[in-house]
C-alpha cells in the first residue's frame, strides 16, 4: 500500500504563517547603550556588555557618528547610530546604559535618560564622572564582576580600540537606578 504525499511548502496558508526573522520584535532582553565613542564604551563597560551578550541579551551600542567598530564587534554587541534611537523609530528600551560624556554632549540623550528615570519602566545604568545632582538622587553605585571570558574579550577589544593595557580589572563600576530589581550581575555598593 502506498501513502500519497503532498507538498505543503507551496501552500498559501503555510507561507502566510511563516514570518521573516526580522519582522517581529525580539523576545530577548534588550540593552541600548549610548556613548560618545568606542573607547569610552570598551574601557568603562566592555566586560559588562560582553557578559550581557553571553547571557542572551540583545545589546546595541549607539554612537553619534560612524567610526571603527571592530572593538565593539569583538565584544559581540550590535552597533547603530543614534538617529533611530533619538527619533523613536525602534521599540522602547528595556534597559538603557549611558556614558556621562554622551549625556553632557546632547540634550536628546539627557531628555531620554531623565524620562526613563522618571518613568521607572526602563532599567538605567550610567558610567563616568560629572553627573548632575538630580541624577545622583535616584542612582546607586554598583559593581560588575567580570567573568574570565569577559576579561579576555575586553582585553582584545581594548587593543582594537587603540588602548594599551597590561591587565584588565576584574570589576567595572556603574551607577544603576534604585528602583530596578537587583540583577545578579551587578552588586550594589551603597547597601
């Protein structure tokens, strides 16, 4: 007895049900990083970003201008310009990390950070010096302990960014908002 077979790949119902991978928003956690330059990101938060990527996060570093992004690609992060983020053509942030230099340089970045802190729906992390007093009131100091792989990849990324270093520190310091749940990768120092 022979069983008849049917080619279902040409069926309209099957092809309509399949969506292209880029059509739907990702179900992974998202971290948008805004910085003034590649070296600042790699030096201040490179290990943390690498660890987030390895944990399955979709990490996108947004830069104000095009530049050599090889150091960021070593860390496994995506790179984009700030325009799509500024004008809201992409889905909302789940987590946001911003450098002090980018915060001071652009009012749109300042507005987005302050809006995220006020709304309390977006986890916010900051790095660098020179934050205004209003930001410090809603932030707490935190430290990320880099895994061995993060230290290795950060070391290679630092070299690619033109920053010579003999050793990579086992920790990175950030400011995180006081309302976000304590995540296992960040150890709060003010408690």
